[in-house]
């Protein structure tokens, strides 16, 4: 448990500047993204379905969509500068260690005038595999 917390702390340290998401794994090079939204997580999963096994993820925003992707990918720890209350039970249910800077009721869209479309896409979902399929279709078509 201490090792994954240490890996997560390293990932959080790299979440600076225009970095939006960091994927850190034991004994592997850290991956850093500047892509927005859940795109980094989806791209990493697309490149390697097992890339999140045992990993720690640090992201600017963790909502239900990102939480489902982390569970699906097998992550062990996650940090969000902002985390939605809806992400917490998903992470807890999977036994993922989580922390956040700020908790919010919901994730809003980039304009700030409505709900995040990715959160809406998985609003009624409970299965990480199904949620991942929905999110992949929404982002990649």
C-alpha cells in the first residue's frame, strides 16, 4: 500500500503546468499527457489494454467517466485536483485508493454552462466495461 501511495505522490508532483494527466506505474517510465478530458486515459487504453494495471493516475478532473476507466484499466490509486462525489463510490467499490484537492457535486462542461457530456454518457451506468465501451464510442466514434 505504501508503494502505490508513493507512486501516486510522484504522479501528483508531475501534474504541473499544461500537464493534464499522469500515468505512473512501478518500474516503468511515467506517461504524461496534455490532452483534455478523458482522452489521455482512453488513448493509453487504446495503445495497451493493460497499461493501467497496478498504476497510479493523477488528473486535473476525476468524474464518474474517469473513475470507470480507472477501474476498467486496473488502476490501484487515483488523484484528482477536482473529483466528483459520484466518482467516489465507483473508486471505493473497486478498492482504488483515491485522494483529491477539491470535491464537487458534478463535473461541468468546458463552457461551464451545463453537465459534462462524458458524465452524461455514463450517468446511469454501473458496469466499468459498459461505461468504457460507451466512452470509447463517444470519443472515437
